C-alpha cells in the first residue's frame, strides 16, 4: 500500500528549485528583509522575483 505525502495542501505547489550564490552584502539585505517581514528566505526571494516582473510592466 503506497503512502501519500503528508503536508499542507496548496493551490500553488513549489515544484521547481532555484539555487543562487550571493555575496555577503546581498545575503544581509535578504536576511534583514525577511526578519523585518517575518518570512522565510525562500518567500523573500519569491517576493523579489514578483517585484522584478511588476517593475518591468
């Protein structure tokens, strides 16, 4: 019998992974933003990417 994965259901599954190397200054900017907004780093990167897309319109 196969076991289903446990976890929170979502309408937007995160199936793709992005890896980036950053310098200390960039990391500190992301870290400070995430702490200020009480979010994880992955969510901070997602928000930044969305802002990049909004900016180009």
